[in-house]
C-alpha cells in the first residue's frame, strides 16, 4: 500500500509542475521530455515550498494537506483548460531527422542505468551517514510536527551533528511522501529522493537540446547517467543530486534569458534558483551567483536585461523570504561556512588555495569517479571555442568559475583537516557543478559542427 | 547484523519513553571508538525518533563521537524522570564478555519511570 501511495504523491508533484508550466509559459506546447523532466522538477520544488509554507502556518504534511494541494491544482488545470492555456503535449520537439534512429542506443543505456539506480536505492533503507543523520532525520521531524511552534529539534544542540540550519526542500518532499503513505517507511520513501536524483538526466538533456541535435544530446545525457559518481550518490537519500538537478534548471534558464530575454525563461530561472537555495546552504550562494551574472550581463544588455536582473533578485527574495526569515534564528553550531566565508578568515587562509586547487584539478581527472567527463568538456571547449563569443556561454563559464571558486574558498576556511576532508567530500561537491560542465561541453559541441543543425525554426520549436 | 538493523532493533526493544546513552569502559576515553560511537548515536537517534536518545543536556553541542565522550553525561534520577527516560543504552563494556551495545530497561519506582536501573556502575 505504501508504494502506490508514494507513486500517487509523485503523480501529484508532476501535476503541480504541469499546472505551473502551463501558467508560466505562453507557447502552450510541451514536449514529452519537458513533461517528464521539467514538469516534475518544477513540481517538486513547488511542492517542497508549499509543504514548508503550510507547516509554517501550523499544518504538518498530511493527506489532508496533500488533498488540498491536489484539489487546487486540478481546479487551476480546469480553469486553464477553459481559457485554452493548458500546455499540449507533443511527442517530438522537432521532426525526426536522419541519424536520429540511433537515439535508441543511448536511450536504452540511459534507461537501464536509471532503472538500476532506482532498484538499488529501493532495496535498502537509509544507510548513508548524511542521509539518515541529516536529511532523513529532518524528514521525520517535519512529518511529525509542524514548524509552528518551532519543534524542539531545531534548537537542540545535542542534535547539532544533523546541521540544524540546513534548508528543508528534500526533508519536506520526503515528509510529504510519509504523509501520503501514512507511515515513516524510509525504504519506500527513498523513491522520492531517487526520483529527484534521476531527474537530473532529463533536465540536462533538455538543456543540451537547446543547442544540440537529438543524438549528441542523448549521448551526453547517457554519459551523465553512466558516471560512476552518479551511481555512488544517486538514491542514497542525500540532497546533492537534487541540488544539481535544480541547479541545472537555474543555469539553463539564466543562459536562455541572457540569450533571448523572454519572460518565461526568467520566471523559471527565478523558480529554480529559489529551489536551489532551499535545498542546501551552498544553494543560496549559487542562486546569488546566478543573480550576479544576470546583473552583470544586464548592465551591458539594455533596459530589459537590467529590469530582468532586478526582477530576478526580487523574485528570489519573495519566494525564499519565509525560509530566510524563519531560519535566521537557527543555531549554527556545525561548520557554518556562511559566517566563515564572510569573515577575515577568507583572506588569512588564501594560501591554502595552493593545496586545494591542485587537489580539485586532480579530482576532475579521476577516471573511476568522472570517467572522461571533465577532459571531454575541455576538449569540446577547445574545439568549439567560437562559442565563447556568445554571451550565454560566457555567462556559463563565469558561473562555473564562481562555483568552483566558492567551493575552493569553503575548503580554505574549514576547521577540518583538509587532507582528510577533501578526499571524502570533493566528488560530492564537484557533482554540483556537473550540469554546468555538461552544458558547456554540449553547447561548445554545437559550435564544432557535429552537433550543429539547430536552425531558427528548431529554436522556435524548442521554445520552452 | 548491520548497524542500522542494530539501531532498529534497539528502537523496537525500547518500547516506551526515551533512552539514555551511557558509555562504559574503554568507550569513555578511547578515541578509537569515537567514530563508531558517533555513527551509532546518529543512527539510533534517527531510529528512535520521535523518542530521544539522550547523550547530553540540550545546550551541549554534539557534532561527533568525541563530543559525547568529552561531555560524559551522567544525569541524576530527577533528570531522567523529567525527561521520561525509561531505558539505558550502554555503549562499551564495563567487564569482559559483556555485549555492546546493550539496552537495559529501567525499573519504574513509585509508578514512575526513569528512577532506578538494574545496572550497576555508571559513569
């Protein structure tokens, strides 16, 4: 009974996403990949925030709360259908072209990899240290108590190891599953976290398809699905892959806004950045970096671009305001990189970068972790160097650079022994940058020639 | 038995009330066990929730097993009663041959929990 209930909950997440995308986007068309990738991604982020807001006003996740969300979603879908704003589903974004038939090879490999990840994930409860100590624990607390009044957990320093100040997206989504199932069964509940993890693949495919034909986009997505680091972290119940998944959406739509300046792109950039900030603490930094890049390009790009950047910050603040205010009083008794990075420690510890940056570079060449991903991205960037003339590519490079720099600085101020910390955390942290790395690889590839062929018509057709 | 199965079993055995974590023998001081102590505390706290595994007063920071060792929590019976502690989970061994970790259910005194234990010693 628990599994069907959990699947129903995932269906509700998909419906929420579909309704939101229909509301946001004016084209009224959606491809199957957008439906199964973008829809659930937007739906999951929205559901996490809705459950958080409901909890803040005193309603812990429950079947009643989920039923209300379901009824409101169906009502909005009906209204949009009446107004003919409901997105229609197209199986294909563009015509099937010569060579696309080979798509079945990467598609089958990708599906096999993802099925394997899901099966392995569901075959055990939470066993990863961070999964039960941080994310699973919070999910239990949130399923058990509403945030008003604040549960004792959030101020109990004997539970400091569970990072009392960490954002609550993944715990709320898991608590929603517990509510749907009527039991705190963490083994079945892992379906939610593994669902968020594997969503990274269609999200990345979506971003790649913006510039690449089907086959190269599918091949790069398969490379992602087959990465050893994916098998290591997908389905364990941590928040790193959900962060990467939301981050993929945020940088894709930031790049598209910079390129095309269409409001739906900006709205999705805001939403995904807000989801990123509500998923992990480093997500706040990433969301602000997205805003800084939009602002930087906005200052160049005329009034619309400037207004867009201002709207981004306003939107981000509006969506995450409740979290920022509520979490302000939480104890920061474990690590607290935020305060350290804003202190003079950053300057005094700069020499440590001499040790950190080479270690990060070496990590990217670890075949057993990354395959040839980073090397391939570098080669494609060299071959498709002309893409650097495009502002959105420059923006993505800047975002990746800032991302890596922020992690290097975080390592520099850590209180842990670096020689012990880096080997056990670096693959997990660099996993967050994978969407940017793959987009760079793909979008540069589009300039090399192999992946070219995206015409204006294709761009129009891929307009979501 | 895996560590999480062990914690699940403890959560099932400690049917009522909260649990006190007590260190015994080498576990009080030997830094070698800090890692496994930390894992055990996190895992069992997770398994027990919404019941609690107490290893320190709520204003003491626990980020790892070493913190638990440093604090060396030894509450009095009034504290145990006030916090509805009905069993003690002993990590480490006072005597060779003892099982670790092991759960001891506290005997109710005057119809109230958390006042007396069959276990001798303590830290």
